[in-house]
C-alpha cells in the first residue's frame, strides 16, 4: 500500500509546499532523470506530507523496512537514502551504501546519533538532517506528559471506562509554584520553560553548558548548576541531545541527588537515562512518577505494532508494569505542522546537495 500511495497524483495548486515544489522542479539527478529518493522505515502518517511536496522531477520509493546492511540493496540506483531515528547507519551499513553508489543520506529527523558520521565522511557520504521542525510540538507534548503523570489522566481514563468513578489513588499536585528543572535549554527546552513559567506560574530553573540568551533575560527563569537543579526540582524534564557526554546523564548517582518524590519526563532521547537505575528509583519511591516518550533500546519496539509478540526486554517490561509511569512510542514530534516542516526541509536538503548548492543542514564529522 505504501507504493500505491507514492504514485498518487499530486495537485500542486492544493499543495502547502508549492514554493518548495517549484524549487524542486529545478532539481534532477545529473543524468537529467528525476532525483530518486528511497525512504526506509516509511509510515503511512508521513507519506502524505512528502507526497504533497512532490512533483515529476523527483521520484519517491517508500519502504517500510528499516535501513540495515541487508536492506541497502533496495536503494540501488537512488540519489539519496532517506532515514529516521531508528534506522541504523553504522559502519557496515554505510559501506554497503557506498558500494551501492549512493552519496547522500537524508535524515528526516533532528538527532543523528544513529549515524556513524565519522565513517560517512571517510566514505564521502554527505549526511543532512532536519535540525528543527516543530519545537512547539515536542514542548507541548512534554507538558502534556507532565500533567498526565501528575494528575493521573492515564489512570482515570482506564477507570472510568469500567464505570469506576472513585477518586481514590488519583491525588495529584499543582504545577503552580512548584520548581521545574529543565535540562537542555535549546529550542524545545526554551518553549517548555516558557509554557510552565508564563502559563502555569511555576518556578523554572534550567541547566545547560551553553546559555540561551533569550532565557537568561527572562525574569521568570533562572540558570543553576546541574547539581542544584537535581536538588531543587520537583519535576525534571530532559531536552538535551544524546552525546557521549550526555549518555546516562540520569543514573543511580544523579538520581540519589534528586528530591524525594521527584517526577522525571524524558521526551529527548532514551540514552540520556540509565533505565535500570530509573527502575530502581521508581521501586524505592525516590521518583514518584515518570513520563517517557523515548527509551534507550527503543529501536527494537518503537514505531512498530508489537501487540502480537512478547516483550523480551525485561527493563522495558518492568517500566511498563509501573502504574505511575506513562510511556509513549516516540510520539512527541507527531503533529501535522511538524510533518509538513520535515518534508519541506528534507526535500530542500536533498535538492541543495544534488544541485551542488550550499545546504545549511549538512552534518559535520565529529572531531
Ligand atoms: P537544541 O539543539 O535546540 O537544544 C539542545 C540543548 O541541549 C542545547 O542548548 C545544548 O547546549 C544542550 N546541551 C548539550 N549538552 C548538554 C548537557 N550535557 N546538559 C544539558 N544540556 C545540554 O535541540 P532541541 O531542538 O531543543 O531538541 C532537543 C532534543 O530533543 C534533540 O536532541 C532530540 O534528541 C530530542 N527530540 C525528540 C523528539 C521526539 O519526538 N521525542 C523530537 C525532536 C527532538
């Protein structure tokens, strides 16, 4: 059904990406044929946004399968491979990409922790990404997740469906005047801080090795040290990228420094949290609740319907077993606005690289 959708006629007059389709109309692969992009991990919900940005100078080939060494062959003859967060572009996969004669990897997501950038550069493969598509989408979701676990929406939803209108066990707390710790104050962290301080009247503190000037000048926000944030926050929300320096930022030691009954929200990357330590923190009641849109070993499960299988990951199963933990499957980005923005920027990136133009979203190799 995916390839059927990819062949749907596109009416450029109805397209929200009209200016973009025009730009793309100048884009053809060097031989004069349309630029061919092979998509991996394609989902129905995103195909529509891409097809609305399409014209006859570009050809899309959608595949549901993940990008891995054994599936690279599906992209043979393409000008670019389009991939997402859980497609693994490791050294072995990249070697196959190079052998298939493909020189461009277009990530249709922000984080690039799934791509061996050093190897890609060694092999002469250009990697582009969509650094920002809708920080509001993720920020709004993070705040929704916060309310869900604090006010126990997930419990009342299930309870009322069974005609159980009891309020026992649903006691929450106000966000107003609570201290919220924002770790990572970039595009998303800034928005979360603003919603919570200006909207809810919370006291918002933040930690980031790089100061965001917009927030620094906000009287309703205070930068603190990492340890002070851990010690003071009633709710901690993570918005830093996954880097070698941020892997397991939340671990047994840092959890020990947190307030009793702290709430943790992670809509950033699973690898920021040592999940086993999180389980221990929940068991000991150091954490009173957690909202997780990401999980460090999510690639095996997320973005797929696994309802007919048994979860083999004992840590994930344990986390799913807590009734004060709310887990979603990497959904925070999923709004109409974000998908349109992702499609536009991805095609803009491919267009620029194929035509040898400057592309601001080319990723550099790490030093
Ligand atoms: P951004 O680059 O604008 O901001 C990230 C911030 O983290 C920067 O200010 C950076 O200085 C800071 N940072 C770096 N190292 C840090 C550290 N050790 N401690 C604290 N802060 C540190 O990125 P963004 O657009 O705000 O996105 C943040 C993250 O959200 C992305 O890296 C991505 O992993 C995640 N994300 C998740 C979803 C989703 O659907 N769940 C969608 C988009 C992005």
